[in-house]
């Protein structure tokens, strides 16, 4: 076994040991953290005292520092300079501002690459070049050795500083596509442990195709050129495990130094489509979060006329679900951001409180000041390049004031949802191998529809232990899944649960190998359907427009030619050749109901189907009387009182009737009677605490 293989094997052991070792350290219970990332080392001149004065004026009570400054902290091997950290820590402590320290490992220094060029990852595109961040091989023995030295030196130096409330391990960590010879060797060892018999491996993965059969472990080829979907999916799963192991390794080191009252977090990001969009394909968030005390995420979203709050809600719901419903930290979100994201007046406040409504206990901007010469010169911070007060900064001051006033009412909000979306990293990888489209392109529209209907959502994955507590589970494109999960979902329905599946669910096993039975395989029992053929729709609508979709009454992307067995047909295809096949079905199975959507549907049709499913599960209530752009979210605060947030995501004033028992409007201290009328201004909001 090579050094790298041994290194990762030890890391796997650490993961097992520390999966359940996270301490109970949390953020302050009666305080909302309002923060910025601050980089004193990037400043064109010394203005630390002035910055702190402006932070205090804005109500900033926490800063995040140091996560990308390895070359500043260790300018040459073994030579350490903590000046930039010490001066910020001391100044923030004097000002009463808390600090979250990031381990400085997601951007490597030049001297390390010069000494060990193999630190840079080799990917399917070839060797990485120096310059960009996150260009390293997180499994590399030299990277790990020097990263550990840097982390330990930093922690030894600052561990007793009273300003520090928590640590962020690395930043937006992924495997970065690392797949060089050393990673290939690790993957082969990983495969040997799981499939000791090559005959078994060849059979399960179908490697006889195109003479891809492997007859000797020494002949195991690089996966970079593989045409085998099963092998590629397993390699993607392995790469995600590298991230889990790497973060467990860092968490173990930090846990040796941190105090019991300090937390460990990470800054997870999401699939990116010009902004935070969907499930991250390169990280198993639920597995990686096990070693954390509290989940942390960055959430970036469109603004101005495109601001909907959906990305804020989606990212928050995923983050909250990572730790089984525990509150989370927004480590990064935009203040000004890209030029097209500069918020309209009122939008910064709307965004900040939208994070709290999903369960965030911290809102932190990336970043305090705008950088003058970098790849991110025009990703603007709370302050512009001139460092002077601006309308966004002035609006932040009102947020800081309200966070301080209302912290005891809003911190540590507890949420309970009866609806969950079941996602799967394995299904994501597998589905994206064949399409149509991409996995998040199916998941996000379904999430957005539930969001627009004010239906609260949790996220669960195949590892979740509490699937059965939900009343309705929405399952987009569960293309690859083990028999055990599908049987469990059948039992969920039989015992009274409601499920909505989309097309291409149940199709392949956990190895991305298509099941050799009539589709949709195991879930046919609960869904009461079968099909043997599928096609791509061309000018196909649904007969008699059963969902009253008008011009949106069409099938798109994919269509399965479904024959109902016991299911009721909700929609037939309207087509001369395919008209005898069902498009959407609903089946009573045991005490529950399974709905199956066999084709790509317009948002209008999907909305009608999900609305029917929510009603069928008995979950259509007072909040569903409102629809986007009026968004409402709720929870229970630490005093045991119900909190209701109401947001207006539009440029026009909106009025609605408050349907709950009397309360207090927390922003204005006014009494709110049941059935009273509330008017929200453009991009405005209100928070009502029941009395």
C-alpha cells in the first residue's frame, strides 16, 4: 500500500470515529449573528480602526477571516507571520466583535508547488496550473502534510484568543476533479475492498461491453476515459467520499485545539447556474456535515426584478436538513455582488430576514470591502471600492439594529415540515449520464412550485433515518437506487404515506445498471403501472387538458408509454400513436397514495399535480391561501411562541388577511388581530409573533 493509500485509509477511520463526535457547541441562543468576511491583508492601506467603526455602526457582530491566506501566514516553508490575524483578532475583540477563523488551506502557496509540483491535481483535462484557488489534490501526501502543519501552527498561535467563537474548515470544498495516478490507485483499493471478486465486479458493472472487462487488478484502467456509466458513477461517489474524508481529517485536527464553547463549521456551496441553484454534485453534504457542529453554506441569488427568495429558501432548507433540522449559518451571501445584483432599496432587508425564516442563525456577507485587483474585482462587497457609505451599507445598518432588537425572538427558530423532497447524489450522477437535461433541472422546478405555494419542505436522502415521519415525499428522477430504498418507499406508501415520483424513477440499481424487468421496476407495486417503451415527445399534449393548463398543456423532454394496472389515470397522451398510453397516474396502495408523472410536464401542469398531492395528504392549510409573490414561513421560537414571516417579493404593495391567533408585529410593536388586514410595501415584509 502506497503512502497516499495509507493516508486516506487513516482518514476513513477518522471519519468513522468522528461521524458522531461533533460537540454540542452552538451559536449564542438569544443573538442573531450579523457578519462579513474581512480581509485586512487585501486592503490597499491600513484602515482597520475605521472599518471596525463602520462595522459597529452597522451592527456587525461577527467577522470571518483567514480562510484563503496561507501564503501570507507562511510566506516561506516553516516561516510564519501571524500579523494579519493577530491585529484583526485583537481589534475585533476590543470592539466586541466575534471572529470565525477559517483554516487557510483552499489556496496553496507558490513555494509548496515549486517544491512539490504533484500538489496540483491532475484531472481528466490534464495537470492543473498554478494560479487559481482550489487547484490542488486534496489526497496528495505533500499537500496534506504541509496543510496540517499550517493548521496546527495557526491553531497553536490563536487557540486561546477570546474573540474566536468558531472555526470554518477549508472553504467550498470539493474534490476538484482530482483523478491522477495516485487517486486512481486509491480508487482501485476502494474497489478491491467493495468487490473482492473481479468476476463479480465485471458482472455487476457490465464490463464485458466493448471489451472493458478487467481480468487483473493491475490492469485496472484510468476512469478518465471510461464509457461505462456504472464505473463512472462509482468513481463520482468515490470522489465525493474524498471530500467527506478530507473534512473529517481537518475537523479532527481542529477539535484537538478548540474550546468546548467553540463550533466547527464548513462553507458548503451548491450547484451553480449563474447563482446557487441545486444539489451539489461533487459533495455528499449529509455525509460531510456529520463531523460539523453546525452546517454552514453560501447562498447567492439573482436580485432586482429577478429576486424571488427561492434560492434563499432552497439553500436554507438543504442546510437545515444536513443536520436533521438544526439551525445553520449563512457563511456567505451577497451584499452588492455582481453588478446585476446590486439590490433595489429594501431588498437587502428582505433577503436578510428571508434567511432567518428558513432557520439561519447567521447572515454574513461576502465580503466587507470590494477588492481592487483580483479575479473577483467586480464581485462587490458591502462597501464599494471607495470604502465610503453607500445605500446598501446604510440599509445594512437597519438590519443590524433589528437583528439586535429581535434576536431573542428570532434566534434558534425551530421548524417542522410534513413534506420532504428525496434527493440522491447517486441518482444525480446516474441521471446526468443519460438525461434528458440534468437532475437539478427536474428537482428545482418542483421545489420552486412548493415554495410558491408556501409549502414548507425538508430534504432527505437515502441515508435519512426519518423518512417515515413525513406525510408527503416528492421524488424527482430517482434514476439509480438500491432495492432496499425502493422497497422502503413502497412500505411508506402502504403505511399511509403519499409519494409523487417523476419519470425515470426506479429505472436502475445503485450501480447505475438498468433493471432487467418491466419498468418502473420495484415501485410498480405501489404505483400500479408498467411500461416497456419510452420516447421523446414531439407535439404531444395531454388529452382534454385535464389540468386546465391552456397553452401550457404539453409533454416535453421525455415520455414513458404507461399502461395502468391498478392505477387511476389522471392524464392520457393526446397523440395518434401514443393516445392509448397514460402520462400521469395515481394509485391507492395500502393506506397511502402514489402519484407517477411519466413525462416532462410544464410548470403549470406540475403545479396542479403537486397541489393535488398536498391536498390529498391533508396538508392544504391557511398558508396555502397565499401564493407567490406573497411568501410565508413559520416556526417556533425559544419562548415556545409561533413566529410567522410574511414577505412580498414584488415591486407592488400587497395586502392579505392574517389568519392566525392575535400577535405582535415585531418590526413595529403593533397588535395584530386574527383576520386583520396586513399590507406589505414593495419588497417589504412583516413578522408576527403569536401571543
